[in-house]
């Protein structure tokens, strides 16, 4: 009796088991890479629902969006009413304008994400397909290293934003204590407001307003960290795919990883991968360009205002205020740094792809195959970058310019007020 059929069946079962292990590994890695933006954006109703989502899930998503806009309005409308109708002092108006600027910036980013929800769904589908195509262990390790960087950046953004936000929304107003003005006791709020229909200083209105502003701050900080986490998730995925692209480019001549013996087939695979990756970068840029622009405008304004608040607290010798505004300064600056840093990583990775395509051992290929490398080299040397509002590249040099601009505005503000 021949044992060849049994050997063949054993080999097929072994290959099938390896394929199942790869599928499980890739699913687990995909879940790891998108876990942080998934949970944050789902809380505020931005994460795209599945096409077969239940009525309960759709209603919950709709309710979260309504609640987010309610809390944005709860902070913005009474705050602007107080600026225009109550406050006469320029310093007090500036003190109120800071949290309103942060809230309006994040409300703008939130609205932009909702407008691009279908594009986010398309990008997520693209990412899932990319993970299913990862077979080699080297490619998987490369993608995981980029995913870890994305998670670290997202986690740091969450820690800084929520840490500074909790200090500002709770410890700072509570540390101020009550102030007696005439026959009236003024209890501080994180965002001084004017409610036309009731007096926010009387109980239980004060407690409800205080808690509502805390939830409003939670919404603002969730949107800020969610946008940052989504940007890091998308860009680091692109960087991983560009790393795989460079491996495939080197494999055109060497042929160590591909089962295809014909270099033309390997070149065609590189071109397909390159076109796919660049189309994904284009989709990501369309999603992030206006949130990045809002982040630049908000960071410039908020860093300027926070520096002004620091000077005011220093003059008042308020230790709690100093600590709070230092944390806020670090939070705003670091969030802006993350956007510029991932933009810089994308540009550097794109430049590496261009260098790899230009330094291939093309002379080892037949003449006909050499000509096929021309479109690869041309496409690889086209720069990759995230442009904020089609005006400014997200890079570390521009981060330096943003901070310098904010400090310049602070000097003007300090001398004029």
C-alpha cells in the first residue's frame, strides 16, 4: 500500500493549519492596532457602524452625536453670552475665551469627522484587507512595530489631554473658593457662563452646571484625543505598508521572498502595492487635512492664551493655577507635536521609498525588465505628506514655526492688554 496519499494529506492539513494560524494572528494584530481609536471614537458616535448594525446600535450612535453637540452648545452659548453681555474687563473676557476656543476647535473637528464618516469606513476596510494579505513573518513584525508606535502616541495624547482637563475642570475651580461680592456669593466655574433663564450660582443650578461643564470637557477631550489617535492609527499603518513596499522593491532583483521567478511579475506586484498605498494616503489626507488645520489654528490660539494665563497666575501667586496651566500648555503643545511628528514620519518613509527605488541593483535585470522599473522610480520619488488645509505641511519644522507664532502672539497680547 502506497503512503504517498497519506503524506500529501498530511502536508495539506499542515498548510491549512498554518493558514488558519496566520489568519488568527492577523486578526489579533488588527484588533491591537485599532483598539484605542475604536473605543474613543465609538464613545462619541464617530466610528462607522457595520452595514448590518442593529437598530439599537444605530440609535445609540445617533444619541451620542446629539449629546456631543448638546455639550458643545452648553459650553459655547452661555460662554459667549457672558463675554458679550456681562463682562466688561478685557482680561476676564480673555480668561473666558480660552475654554471656548478649545471647545469650538474640537466641535469643528468633530463635525469634519462626521462629514467624512464614509471615507473613514473606506479606509478601515482598506486596512482590514491589508492585514489579510500579510503572510511573511517579517512583514507582520514590521507592521506591528508601526502599530506599537501608533498606540504609544495615542496613549500619551490621552494621558496629557485628560490629565490637564481634569485639573482644569475640577481642581482649579474648587481651589479658588467662593468670593463674596456685596450680598452675593460667587462660586467659581471652570467656564464662567451666563444663563438667561436661571441663576447658575444658586443651588442646585450651580451643581448641575458644574457637572454639565465637566461632561462638556470630557466630550471636548475625547474628540481631541480621538482625532489624534485616528491620525496616528492611519499614518502608522501607511508607514508599515511603505516598509513592505521597500521589501518588495528589493525583492525584485533578489527574489528571496517571492515564489514568482519572472521579475516582471514581481515588478507588477510592486506597482499594484504602490498604487494601493498611495490611494490610501490620498484618502487619509482628505480626512485629516481640515482637522489638522483646525488643530494648528486652535494650538496657536490656545498656547498664546495659556501663556497669558500663566503670567496672570504667576502674578496672583496661585500654585494650583500655575500647575494647571503648565499641564494645559504641555497638553496642547504635545498634541500638536504628535500631528507634526507623524507627518514627518510619513515624509521620511516616502523619501526612503524613493531612495530604495533609485538604488536597486537594476543592472542585474534583463534590459526589457529594466524599462519596467521606470514608472516605479517615478512614482516612488513623488513626495508623501499630510497638508493641513492645503496650506501647511505637517512636519517638525512647521511645529517649531507654530510654537514661535504662538509665542509671538503672546508677546503682542501681553503688551497690549
